[in-house]
């Protein structure tokens, strides 16, 4: 297989012989920053059609084009796992989105809980982080980052058949997550991580009463929300996901 150093997400159908027009930012990156020239090879993916080998056919300051040569690898989608998390400070929220994409979350949903400080998020910026993470980690799938949604609204219209791994700091060290997840079994799932202040008593009561929610512990120590997100996705992937 042709060795390539660059992977680029392109919002364009991919197929043998297909030509792709690059936008200004992509042209700047490929030709300005990475110094690629006509004839250079790179990998492209669009989140649907697998990974393709592409060749530079035009290279300019403000634009350029590529031609798809060969399929390099099939489309690989992650398991049907959502990450619900309460946005925290900007850098830590960016970290959570980047890590969730690397860890194979299929959808990332920022949620507003009783103790969430953030009133709004920059969905476009978070989506760009998820895309960059996919480019970097060799994935062919880019998780969608949703707009900020109220946790109460989400729970009130919870999708039928989806289970919720409720990471509950209130039972830290008391409930073996791996064993509980395996006992519930595979299928569509979501992971829920609370904010720095944790969940309110009302939220915890509601989640403990919900048939679709499985409360779990992430060990005896209280983790920061960003650590907890990565730890929870690890435990889920190992128990029910695509790690095995
Ligand atoms: N301030 C809270 C902790 C919040 S930690 C307190 O002191 O209780 C942020 C989030 O990470 C929590 O809401 C929970 O979803 C998750 N979390 C952190 N450590 C955890 C643990 N040991 N078990 C389960 N969830 C945990």
C-alpha cells in the first residue's frame, strides 16, 4: 500500500477516479503548511465511504484539487455509543470531545445539568475538534457533536431500547462497572458524565429510578469529569464495545 503521511477529511463523495475540489483552508494546509505538490499522495475520508488514496492534481494558494485513486480501507463505524457530558471549562471540554472521538463514541452530546456552569457551547468548534481527532487517529468515522441539550429533556424523551451507563460519583467504589455492563448486555448505549459539581440529589434520584439507566462506579477515587469521560469509555469499550 502506498505510504502516506497526511490524512484529510473531505466533505465530498469518494470513489475511483472521483475528483475533489479543495477549499481554501485545505489548500493552505496541504500546499502552504505541508508543502505538498502536484502528484503527491495522501489519504482522504468523508465519514461514509472508507479511506481512499488520493493524488494532488492541482495545487494553488487558494484552492486545488485531488483525484481519488484506490480504496485503502473500508468504512469502519464505532459501536452505537453516545457520550453525554456536562461541559466544563473550555480546554477540558475540548479535551473530552477529542478523546471521545478517539475512543470511538458514535455521537457526542453536551448536556446541561443542574450544576452545569456553561450556558452555551461553540458546537462548530467542538465538531472541528472531533474531526481533527478522527484525522489523527486513523478513524474513518466522525462523531456528530450535538448542540447543548438539557439533561431533563433528554431523559424525558429517552430513546426506546438505549441503555444509559450512569457514572455516579455517589456510589464511587461500590459497583463494578465491567460486571454490571456485561450483565445488562450489548446494544445501543450512552455514557453519562456529570459536571465538576456532580449531579444534584434530584438528578441522582431520577436516574436511579429510570429503568434504562445502570448506575456504575469508576473506582474508589473521584475523578475529574475529563478523566471520568475517558475512563468510562474505556470500561464500556472493553466490556461491550469494539476492543475485543
Ligand atoms: N464534585 C463531585 C464530583 C464530580 S466528578 C463530588 O465531589 O462528588 C465529575 C463526574 O465524573 C461525576 O459527576 C461522575 O459522572 C464522574 N465520576 C468521577 N469519579 C467517579 C467515580 N469514582 N465513580 C463514578 N463516576 C465518577
